[in-house]
């Protein structure tokens, strides 16, 4: 059953976002907000994540991603709303 209040977004975070605990901090924030999904480092130096949950929590995660953890220097955050839900269980760090 499709939950109308739930959305899935993909975010790509640019800047100094690898080696600064960005993935761990994202995971912590997402779990705190009740979101599911994953976060991973990309070969191009960005961090990519997909998250699903209620719209307000996703917007809060997006706001947080513009800042990130203390050592991060976020230059930009690209956000794309995805079609459908993946049904993620938990919020995982990948590579």
C-alpha cells in the first residue's frame, strides 16, 4: 500500500564531505528523524544518499545536509524527488 505521506528523495552532497564523518553523521541524523535509506561515498568525492519517510523529516535532513558535521565544508546539495518507495529497512552506510 502506497503511503501518500511518505516520499523518497536522493541527495548528492558536494564539497569537503568525505573523511569528515559525513556518512556516520547522516546515518545518525536520519535515524533520529525516523527516516530509512542509505548513504555512501562516491568516487567523484561527493556523498550520495537516498532517504524515505515523511516529507517534513526529509526537509529537515536536507536542511541538515547543507551544514553537515563540523569538519565538513558543504558547497552544494542536489535533491531529486524519486518515484515510489523502496521500502528500505533502517538507514545504512555503504562503502
